C-alpha cells in the first residue's frame, strides 16, 4: 500500500517525522546563534541569505544560481561587518548582478534579493542593538502569527483571503495571526518592559510577515513550483520557512527609528 492510500492520510503521517526532526534542528540552530550573537550569528545569517538567494535565482530561471548565491552571501556578510554606511551598497549589489545575469523575471529577482539581504542585516542589527530577548520577540511574533493562522484557518475556515495565490489562507486565519501577535506583544511588555505601542508594533509586524508569505506564494505561482527547493525535509526550502521573517524584519528596520524602540511607557 502506498503512503497516500492509507487511512486518515498516511502520507502526511509519513512526512511528520522528518518534518518534526528538521524543525527541531532549525529551531536549535537558530536559538543557539541568537544566544551566541556576534560573528557566528553574522556568518550563519549570511549563509542563510546565500541559500535563499540560490532558491530565488532558480525560481527566476537562472542557470547561475550558485554564482548569485555566493555573491549574496559574501555581500550580506560584508554589510553586517563593515560600518553601516559602507555596508549599504553591498545590500543592493546582488540585485544588480542578478539583473545583468537573468533573462527572465529580472525585477522579481532584484526586489526579493534586496528584501532578503535587508532582512538578514536587520536580524543581526536587532541582536546587536537590542539584545537576544528582543530578537526572540521578533521571531516569536512571526512564529505565533503562523501558528495561530494555521489552526484558526482550519478550525474556523470561512472566506479565503486570496484564493488564486494562496488557496489555503483564510480571513479567519489572517485575523487570528494578528491576535496572536498582539498577545505576544503583551507578553513582551510584561517580561521585557516597554510601552503599549509594542502591541501595535507586534500587530504591524504580523501583517508584514503575512505579506511576505503572500509575496513568496505569488512568486512560486509565477515560477510554477510548489516549494522554493527541497533543502529542508518536510518543509520545502529555506525561503518557504523564512518568507514571513523577511516581511517582519524589513518593516522593523523601517519603523524602529520612528517609534523609538523599545517604546517607553506612556506618562
């Protein structure tokens, strides 16, 4: 009997073990790097950036995905290690090289490549400027958004958000993600301090993470692929797992100076 033919969806059960194992490995590596920080975290993030750009280049039809991944990884590391003003050009450089090398989907590659490098830079920036606890808060906002959205979408269902692009995403799951993010922000205030604006910021980051997920889904639809790659057993590609982090981290970089992070309590 094939896995797909078993009662209750045996194929999904057969995939559960590798999915859980790879998820635990990713979580362990991520938490370890967050705790260590510094150069090890920068190298780890730069390697992840390179892999995601490799997946992006392949979805955009590039035969030189390895070259673009190497350029992105090195550029990402330089942007993190150099003084910030000198590092900025390296966040953009891989997009220009990709445009010159690709025959199709040039702007899709350029936009996503810049977002990936900005997100990698932003994660290291959060860890260096605000410490591991606030970095954990940012990651948890994205994770809780995804978990609340997953279960609410399946338990409540209802109208679809954008069925042509993301057939499984519902409005109930979308709003549940915002609620989960608000609760995460409330918990962060209780544990780490800060004003009530942390809750609003958490909801905004949740929305940005959902947009990141939708944007990658749209790219995959155009490329005609289900997953960005098969790098992670049971999960697909690295880009599939971190598309939400891209949106949330880029938004955080944009607003953290405006709101004066972490926000002070009123009064």
